[in-house]
C-alpha cells in the first residue's frame, strides 16, 4: 500500500460511486450484475489521492508506468461482453491498476491476471492485498498467456492490440471467447468466439481508445 493512495471507503465515496453507476446506466449499460460489481469496488483506492475528487467521473486517469486506469464506461462495457457466470475462469491481459480484476472478482469469477510492467505489478500486488482482493497475479508477457493454466472460459485484453494474438486465442476453451480492443490508433471492441478446435468467429462492437500494446510485443508476436 503506497502513501499516495487511500483505501478508506467513506459514505461520501459510496455516494459518489452510486452516482457514477447511475451515470453508466444512463449511458446504456444494462447488465445489472456488472453495475452492482462496479458499485462495490472503491475506484478511488486505485488512484493517486490527487485525483480523489475526480475518481468517480467517467474518465481515464494516469497511473504508474505511463499506463491508465480505464474509464468506468469502458470497464463496464468490456465486462458486459464477457457475460460473466459465477465460477468462470478468466484470464486478464494487463493487470494495470487492478481495478478491472476486482470488478471480475466481485462477480464471482476466478481471475488470473498478467502484468508486464514490474513497477505496476509490485504496486498493484500490494494494493490488492490491502483491499483483500485475491486474483492469481503473474508478472510476465501477457500475450503469451498462461498455457499451463489454460483453457480459460474467457479472456479479456485491456490494451489496444493491432491483431488477435495467436498464442492467446488458443487458450480459450471451445465455446468460450476473448474480448479484445482491435486496432492501431483507435480500437474496435471485438469478441473472438472459439467454435471448435480450429474455428473462430469474430463479432465487432463500438470504437474505443486504449493504451497500445508495446511495439516490441507486436514484433515478437509476428516472429
């Protein structure tokens, strides 16, 4: 737990969170389990105290290692596409602040999450322990996935990807799917559904803007 963050969850924080959730509902998020989970996770705890007054605005904010915590609408949208069932085994690529992982945990998912930035991994590990959230966290190249723990019911990618990572898509179970923002400067939210051992279907949704996958990771995937 770092001194620049606060895990106190006051009545004021809870009221701000409820207003944020009502705002998400007004913007078209209709998945009530997703909204209920977001209402339980103290978003302000994942951000520097300098942003405390703005923590429940529907905006992305900077965190460590030149990364961001996604805006609540984006988190709600991606989580809705995952269609979480209690007990689902979920692989998250890009732990970041840990906020998305905690929303998934609140929905009863078993969360495996990978972070490639050591600074962020160390900081988030301490924070989640302080908040009593217990995903299975790994430091490493998320685009290689976790083949030892595969298959996964669903996979969520939280950075912009220029293509579907070939190693990852093979770690989705048949009948499961990946939610991935595909594109360069802007990304199309996409579901990649595995229909058989060798067959996949893609379904496209709205446009978003994510922090991009690192260039060296792109090169490695193309080798």
